[in-house]
C-alpha cells in the first residue's frame, strides 16, 4: 500500500497483443496510434502521454507524445515510425494539479463564491511548479512565481482573470509533479519492417529450369537472363527454391517416384551432399560468386532475391556425419527419415530440435541465415515452419532482426489457424494463407476481412499465392485462362503482398493427381516457352503496374468489402487513410459465364457526397467515366473478369480560382 | 534458450480479465469452465489440465482436471467451486509421448510398413513410463514393464495389437514426463462469493422513520417491527442508510435546506458527532446491543442486514480532532468541506486519501468494516466509491475477504462506465447500474445484454434499483402505479439481484425537482402508511416469490432477449444451464396504453422441438396454457403489464411406462 503514490488507472491499452507477449507490426513511414483508458476517482484533470523509444543501442532516449482525450475516459496519441527496427512504447498519466485547481476555481467563481482560500492554494501550486521549472528553464520559473504572487493578492476581477488565463494553465502543465505518475504495467513493442515487409509482388521460379533446354541444368547465369522478363511483369521479389547441393540417397525421381535415374536432379528440398549443405550452392547452378552476381543483377532491376530456408537435411548432408547429435536416432542406431505416415520422405532427415545438442544446433542454423544475409539476401521464405518448434523461430528471428532489422521472413505455414497466427506473432514478417483455397464470395469476404483487420492484421500479413509448386488449386485445373485471370487479380488486389509460381502466367493447369502439378519441376528439369500462346503476361504486368501506381494497394489494412447484388461478383475498395488514393474493384468469380451486378458504391466510406458527380478511371483499360450516386452497374466476362476504378473527385471551384476575388 | 525444455504454446486462456490483473467472479455451487488454445509444432498428441486450488492457508494442494480438445486446438475443462473464497487456476500441457507413438504406429501398420524399429522405440518409452510409475503404484509399473517386454518381441499381429491397446495408452498417459510441461505464464484467480453475492432482493428503509409517528425518532425496536412486512414482500436483504451519530455543524434541513431547525435530524450521511463516529450508533436509534438484536431478528426472518459505508465525516466527527492528519487542510488551517462546484456539502469533510497519513487512515477504515463484521454484518453498500481512490477499495476488499470471504460489497458507483467497471474488477461484489435510467426497449436490451454476458459479467453483477433515496426517475414521477409495476417487474426479472427503496411499494412519486423526492427522508423523519390504497405490495411479493421458486431468476447470466413485434414490448427468457427451469417474460414498457405483440418463442434456445405441444404456466396469475410452435400472442395492460411463463414440457411417453415391456 505504501508504494502507491497515486491512484490513476491505465487499462485497455491498444494495440497490445496477448498482454504484450508479442510485438505489433508496422512498416517504415507508418505511425502507431496508441489508445488507453485513463481515469481516476473524482474529477481531477489528467494528463497522459505515450512514451516510446527505438530499441537500438544507440538511441535509448524515451520520447513522448501527449495523448488527447476522446471522451468516455479513452485517450489517444500517434507517433511516427521513421526507422526500420524495434520500438518500445507504454503509457503514462498523472493528475494535472494546477489545471484541476483552475477548473474548480472557475466553477466557484461562476457560482459567486468567495475564493480567498482557493487563491492561496493556487499560489502554492504555482510555487511548487516553479521549483520544478527552475532547473529546466529559469524564465518559465520566473513567470510561474510572478503568477503566484498575483494570486496572493486575494480575490479581484483582475486576479481571477490572471488565475484562469489559459496560457498560465498550459505553462504550469509543462512542469507536472511526476512523482504522481502512473505507468502502464507493461512495456509493449512494435516492430517496424522496411516497406518490402508489407508491399511486394513475388515471382517464384526454379533456376535449374532457366536454360530453355530440358536436358541442360540451368545456371545462375541463365537465371540472370530471366530477370528482364520478370521485371517486365512488374515483380519486385524473385523467390528461388533451395539452391544447395541435393542428396543422392533415396533421391526422388520424376513425379515423386521413389527411385531416380542417374540423370534425374532430385528435389531441391533434399538439402546437402558431399558438395556441401545449407551454406553451399549446387555446383550445376554455379558458384557462390555466380549467385552473388545474380543477386546484384536482380538489385539492378529493382528486384530483391528471396531464398528458401528449409531446415532439414538429405541423408548425405555433411551435418549428418559431422553432428550426429543434431538428429533423431532410432534404437538400431540409424537416423530417422522424415515421415507423416503413411507419407514418407526417405530423402529427408529432420533435426532433433529440442534434444541435448539444441544449443549448438540452433546457433548453427542462425549462422546459416547470417551466411546468406552477409551475401546480400534479405528475404527468406521459410519452408514448413510449423513442423519446427515455435520457440526456435521466436529466438532466431529476434536475434537476426536485432542486427539486421531489414530481414524479411515469409512463413510457409499452411497449417492449423492457431499455429499459423502464433508463427506470425512470434516474428514472421509475412505468412502464406488459406487464400489458395478460398474461391467463392462469402468465404473470400470473411477470410480477407479477418486477415486485414486487427487483431490479426496487427501481427500477421497475408502473402496471397494463387499457386505454389505444391498446390495447383482445383479452380486453376478446371477454369482455364479466365480462372488464372480471376485468381491473379484477386491475389494482386486483395493484399499488399502477393506472389505466383512461374507457369501461372502461362496458365499451366495440368495436374498429376489432387493438387500436384503433372511433371512437377520439383523433381525434374523443365524448359518453358515464356511466349506460349494464351499466356497472361500482359494482364499480370497490368496488375503490378496498377499496384505500383496506386498507394492504396501497397497498404495492408486498406481493404473494405461492399455490396454487389450477385453472389458471383465481389466488390471492394482499397484506400489510403487520408483518402488521396481510392480504388474500387469489381471482380467476377465465375470463369465460365458473364456476370452482371449492381454495385453499391460506398459513398460515405469514400468521402463522397450523395449529390456529386465524380470521375472513375478504369485502370486496366484506361477508360474513364462519370458516376453519380450510390449505385453502378457492371458486366464482367471470363475474358475481362475484373474492373479496377480509381475514384477521382472534381475539387476545383470558382472560389478557388486565382482571380476570383 | 537453454531453459526451454518443451515447445508447447498455451494462449487465449479464458476467462482471464485484463491479463489476469483481476479475478473473475462466481458463486458457491457454480463451476468454472476454463478454455485455452494449446498446441505445438507437428502432430504430437498433447495432454492438458486445468490446475486449481483454493487460496486458504489450510488447503494449498493443487488439484487437476483433464482438459478435453474441442477442435481447432481449443481445450476445455470445468471444475467445481464448492467453497466461498478465492481460488487460483492455470493451465498446463505436455506431449503424451506414448500416445503420439501409438498414433504413428497405427498409421504405419495400416500402411503395411515394417515396424521393427518402432516397436523398440515404444518399448523404451514404456520403460521410462514404468520408472515414473514405480514410486506411485508398483502394479502399474509392472504392467508397463510387461508391455515393454511384449513390444521387444518384434513385429507380429499379436504384438501390434498389444501395442495399440487403448488400455495401455490410457495407463501410460497417467505417468507423463512432466519435465516437458508447459504452463500458462500467469496464475489466474476466481473469487467465489456465497450465493447472496449473486442472488438477492434488497429493501432499503430508514429506521428512524419506522416509528409510525413523524414526530418520534424511530428506533431499532421500531425497525424490528417492520421485518415481517418486509419478509412478507419476499425480501432477503434490508439495507439501512448510515446508523451513526449525525453531525450538527452545517446540518441540512428539510428538503436539503442549508440550515436545520433544532429538532431536525440531519442527513445520516453526515457521519460523526460528539457521541461517536463510524463505529457508533445514533443514540436515538438505540444502542449497539439494540442494533445487534435487530440483526439477530432479521436473521430469524431469513433476512441479511446491509449497512451503508460512507467513508466521510461531519465536521463534528471525533476523527477530525483526533486525526487532523487524515483530512485536507486549507492554507488558512481550516478543514476543507466536500464540494463538487457549484454543489457544496458543508456538512461533510473528506479524507485526504493519498496523503502522508494514508497508512494509518486506511487501516482505521478497515477496522470500521471489521467492527461491523464482528457484529454480524456481512453486507456493505458502499456510498460513492468512485470519489475515493480505486486502489484503496482493492486493498480493503481483498484484506477483508481474505479473512471473511462471505462479506458482500455493493458499489454505489453511479459514475462513468470505465470507473464503474474497474470498481467491479477490483473487488466489489455487486454494482448499482444505469438501469435506473434505462426505460425503453432498445436501450434496455443493449444494456442488460452487456451487463449479463462476459466479459462484463465475469466481474460485475448489476444490482438493479428502480429508485433510491437520491433518484426518483422521471417515469415513476409521471406514470403512476403502472410505471411502478413495470419498473419493479423489470428489476426483479432482468437480474438475479435487485432492490427498491421503501415507498416504491406505495407508488410514492412526488418530486421536489429533478429526480429528488419531495420532503425526502434524507432530511426529515417520516411516517408511512404501509397499507396506503393503491400500493403494490402483493405484486412485489409475487415477483419475489417467483424469483424464489424459479432457479433461473437466481442466476446472473441466464438472460436472453427474444423478438417481440412491438417496440413497447420486451420479451426475454431466463434459463438454468441444464434447462430444468426455463421462464419467459413479456413486459409492456408503456404505463399508459394496452400493448399487444406477437412473441417469437425461441424454441431452439429452450430445447423445444418445432412440432411439440408444451405447457406454459403464467406465474403471476397461476393460469396454464398449451402452446405449440414458435409464435405466441400477448396483450398487456397498464394494470397487468407483465406475464411470466414457466415452460413445462410433456416428457412422459408410453415407452417409459413401467409395464410397457
């Protein structure tokens, strides 16, 4: 009891994930708006601030932003996040004793009461305030003392006016009695990613298939020659499946067959052979220097390179011999291969993540990340993180980002919802999602709303993929090019970050069984005809151009769904918080038939008056139109299943004209 | 990193108020259902328990209840709360290594795989389990070792069957490897009140007005004679305004006038005079022994006595002279009187709650509570708690309930919502509410839903009062006896705890101004004619009888609103969780005109099939009817504005008849 110097309550702080257990996420240039319930007994005037600092060794000074009361004891302040990295923040509050006194004095004066004693109390408060001001700014202390002297003259119209002067209250509030401060019981964190953590268009391809000849193993030099093609489609991240030496033991053959012929290349995810492991490059792709040149060339095209991190080994990985303590052993002494019965992954062995050698194992895996970071890689797409201990990822990502805050981690967590969300909370920058399987209207609206609004959106950013080397969804198998246009447009316009696996632009839709590609690149070299008839390269390029030219598409939390009178037509908007960029999207989910719908334009959401004519420009065709009022009609066809309109108000009026007056 | 022995995540624990900062509330005989998200990477079989114990010096043993998976990684368990007092609870989980092994073995056997090595692994797990079992139950250890020996025989149909035997898995799961345990990072609390903390019907009256003669100060002996009257109306708590000596300085006169005549009694809330303070009894009410006899007589009628705790003093209170350090002093040395400008309370001085002498002040006030607790009082209605520091209440209530867990505190927090809710969270058993001002349909539905469902209902219990000595609401001033019936019925049927201030049953509705009673008892002696024509004593008695006879009304969280096709008719149900008591209430909010409505009977909520005829008994009239299907019609009049039906299914069928077979 004796430790409580004040009685201010601070609760309901937001954002706060799981009582501060996890950081919230933002990107550079965004700000953080913090709210809290702040109150105490009685009627005292309170002051509250958000305190924050960047958690770097260099800059540990706390800064403050005054919170403003929103009503109902809710307070709010916003601070800018100019730098990549981790920040801490919390809330403090204290009673503003002089402002409280002023508020009571005013009511007493209004009631015609004698305030002789009150003025003496006010003078005492000002003198105490002056004492706190003196070491900071002597002139302020002098002004406060002078005001105290006036108050001591006793009641008069002039003295009362001096006491109630707003400037005096503001001056006194700058020197509060901080011994009465209350602080939120937790320090919270926000991790601020560089922009690529939130906005990006990813293109995945196999460098070994880049030679153009199915019988010649592609190289990084071949892959370099693909960069203009990728850049011309508007992508800014190329993601490469594992580039390391591939094991020979139990190597998988064409179409995942159990035995590979001598010339079959094996799965890139069976990492490690005599030539090296996670820090080596497959000799047929080239050298480490070749890889670094590829990264450099990509950068010249404005493209980041993302590497696949699959923390597992082929039985031939050097780790297996050098560090048997890192693996599970069977009672007969052999190392266990991976399996999820009845499925077996004979070409892969897993680490013993929590075993006695975990400390050296975890540090070695950290060194793998740092090895590639030091060679210019700043984006990692992490394979199956949900099969490794979640505390490992929390430890790893924090350690890496403490030194390299610009590193982005994409979680391939195609797993149960709670696990997927926890991986996001413990640090993954982005996550794969169930979008890949969400194809109809209600499920898309519900799921994307959940993904792009708090609390989920405070820690998880959904990277939307219409296909991956593991997943050729049913709609793409059935729906032909219209289905590819629909799914590409959805991914590119529903989230600020999306990606596709090469072949998507060629409308490659032949399945082996289930959702497996026929003749999958995972197990063989391929040669693609990038100019294949029926490709949708131009359409993809248009989508990425529209994303680049419209800021609303680059923000993750800018999505809202609106009413369209059809269960096959999705209608949504993306907008910047300040409304300077506002886009409407109407999209048919039907690859087979034309669909028409009345769209209910969300005028108030867009800040448009009911009775104003505004212009919309359709960004795929470039055509413009004048709209007015809350409804519009759209017809979408399998060939043109999507319309994207930028909303442009007419803002100039005669009164703004230079010579009007 | 090295401290992490496992990788199980426990999050999303419910109930949990503000990250465990505050206890949840239940009453004796209820149970606590705890849920949590429990998961880890991969596919291991997990086990989870809720651990709990009562926080008394005597019983500190932790107990456990196994949690069951609900799907989607959500787990649940329920434990009983048989005793009054505080409990701690948390969640633990661990991987069930043998069950995980069994699950994988089964899939491998189904896939026709050689499981030689697997059986050796299983045998090793069973031997480790046996070692843990040995100190607990040797026979279990022997069974586990025997099973291990069987597994070592190697693959055969019999050995596989033995390994997959469900009894063996269940036995092994009783001896888990608790070194792998994960525990929720917080220990949570539930405070279990005695039943009166949740269910009660309160009657407030001024003992000094109990003589029947406005010129003779009532005594505790007079008050005793009112007990049968109060009991016959079905009340089980009588709440007395302060019974202490009343100050003479600045004593308030009739209708709150600033000067009192020599015979005027003053406000009971101006506590303290030469005769004593918070531990004394007003001499004209009688002696402390008289009070204790009153408490005893009330108990004989099954009635608890609630005292008013107003922690403030008249200027004549002995504390003022004996402990000047407990009060605010003005610069001229005088003690500040209470005020909320322009309102002044010249007859009251406030404590300096957070001043230098707070420690002795807080302990003295604690001793006031304990003084009355030791004299048989177990319910306190706390006056204006929101004008005192909230940390004081948290400290006080916890200290008192640590020793006397049966003490109930009602918070008169007619204040801002966040303050009201925080007072509930820090320990007040019940709270006054805004019900007093909620009179129309939508506002009643919204507010009562908020009050009676989590998260609010986990810590706050609304005690509904249609009137108080300070509040004669407008509807009662305007609507005559029908308005009193409506407001009484609402209070008595919407919450498990309600109360009225005497005179309500006489339909006393004359106001001075605003919501103040004319000739308020707060400032003068009164004589009431309890048989006054037009009284609604019998109606009140019926309401309380119905509450006593129907368990659903005694539970706080049993309310649900349903559709009635009229904006003047409210339709709601109360039901026990097991459905053994289900009641429907239709209530007209219109004191002036008859109202009819179609009621949409919530068949699925009540567990009634669409095509079954069921009986309803109207509990005010006693009449019964047969209903069928989802709609009913009701006509309510100002004279009979409410109908309360108990739903009674016909459950007997020929197949249940004794001689049927």
